[in-house]
């Protein structure tokens, strides 16, 4: 495992210490790795949403009302 030396601002360091005091994590390293994992998962979700939005925008916009869109969606679902 790669070792790193990083510095924290006082508020961030205090927050990290409070997490350790609450026994949520056994070390700062464990906590930082968990935060990075969460950020990576979140980035995957953001990328997925962004791709869906890009695809939707490229497909064009509609002048239909929301009621028309809802009825069309229901008819597609009901076959």
C-alpha cells in the first residue's frame, strides 16, 4: 500500500479526530480511504447521470406539455 504524507486544515483535522473518538474508524487512514471510496462511487453516479443528460439533450427537445409526455409514457408502458 502506498504511503502518503498530507496536511489538514484545523477544522478538517478536528473532524477527523472526532470520527476516531466516536470509534467510527480505527485510524485516520481507514477514514480517508473510506471517504475516497465514497467519492469514487459518487463520481461514477455523476458520470452516469451526465451521460444520460447528454444523450437526452442530443435527442432533441419537445414542445409537448407534461400531460402529453405523461400520457405518451403511460401508453408506451402499457403497450
